C-alpha cells in the first residue's frame, strides 16, 4: 500500500470524526445530512476532505455525516440516523443503485430532498444527481487506447461493478466504442467489481495467457497499485517509448495517477471532479431545502443539466481526459498532467 493512501485514510478519518462532532450551528440552521459512501480509495478520501470545506463556503452550519462503507444496509441505517438528527435534506452516493430504491421512497414520502453524488439510482426520485458523464469515461478510454494501439492488439478492461450505474455506463460505452471504431482490437472484459486484489489477479491471469496484451483500461483507480505491481513483476513497467510498454488509461484523476502519468508508468486518466462533487452536492440539497427548482440546460459552472426521467435531473460535470503531453485524441484536446485546474494537483 502506498504512503499516499495511508496518509489519505488517516486524514479522511480525522475529517470524518470532526464532521460528526458538533458543527456549531444554531437551532434555526437547517440540518443537512451527508453519507460518505466509502473511505477506502484515494478518490473518496478526497471527497470526504472536500465536503466540510465546501459546506463552510456555502454557509452550511449544521452538517451531519455518516459513512456507509460500501454497504447498502448500512446506508439505510445511516439515513435513519440522519433523520433522527433532524436532517432536512440528504446527500448520498449509493454504490448499489438498484437496492437504494426503498430508502429513496421513504425519504420522498417524508418530503426530504435527496441529492446523489457520482451515481444515479436505477429507480426512484431525487432532487438532483451530481455526476460526470460516465459513458464519456468509457468512450475517452476507448479512443485513447485505440489510437495508441493503432487499432490492433489486445486490451484488458478491469471493470467496476455492474450493480452500479457507473460500472454499466463505462463498460457499455467502452465496449461499444471498441466494436465500432477499433474492431481489430480484442477486449478481455474482467468483472473486477471495484476491488484491487481481484483486478490484479485477473490481470495476472490474462497476461499469462496473452503476453502480447498492449493496453489496460482501469475503470477507476482501485486497480492502480495492483496493475503496476503486476506489470513490474513481468518486466513490463517500462517507459512509453519502449516497445514493451503497455498503455494504461484510468478513471479518477487522483494525485497518484497524475504522478504516474508524469513518470510514464500510466498514460492517461479521466479526472473525475471530487471537489465539485462535494461542492455541488451540498449546493443542490441546500437549494432544495430553500424550495428552488432547476430545469434542463447549461449551468453557470461549465456543465449541463439533463432530464434523465420524470423526477430525476442530472448535472453532468466536466471530466477531462488527462495525458502526459496534453495531445489531442480523436479530435478532443486533453489536459496535461500538471494542469493547475485539475483537483488532483491541488491536494497536498
């Protein structure tokens, strides 16, 4: 386990403990509840750190937090805890987007507005979904690898979990893009379920059977450490200029990914905006409590609100592809790894 992750976990635990303590608000300030989905990845640790900072900027005085630790049963219980603390609105990021339906129904019956972060529920109504276009994640990864491999070769896709809308969106978009645009590339899709150890074992097995694999798509940074370790063991962790180099594209934009892009160990990532997830999740629930309504269309923060279905709007935040040189891929300009606008470069 890398030192960055150890420090991040400790920092997240400190922030979480602080947030669960008295926030100093008065009885007239509405209580806002926020359930953190997990604290076992660098991305979600960053989200945990950003949340109280953004709450303070928005003037939120009574923020109550819980952590469901990737467990929908714990999320259900945490919602009851937040309601007992007087929450008038709740921010959550359900990792199982189907199983959360009964909880959403209960909150709707109590007229408690809900904003979901990063994931969109399969059924049920929420005030707003705050996420990036996850189909674009898969498409950008496909275009990057297809371009680097010149439309030929073999690629391993280390998938998320199809119980999550994010896993489904990234997988479907990547696979469809490959079939349409790069039919000469063979894709080995591995159901890694956001688990790093599982992904490493799957990659090891595929490389043993197909040592000529030249590309890897990690659907999130959960697979980063294990992937690099497997490639190092097989003497494949070499510079991009080396013919043995295996091209890697990830999704998240954590500081470690940006450093690895600079070092030439991975080649690209899609920067998922942890800071903006924290900011706009709290913003929208604050606006919901105040009775404000939103409509589909462009926003004032470089995103677009779309109508997913009746009762569900989604603010699709920008998520750029990040590369070593800031080159243009498939007609789209990428950001260089050291771009100061990337949240991963602002985390100390």
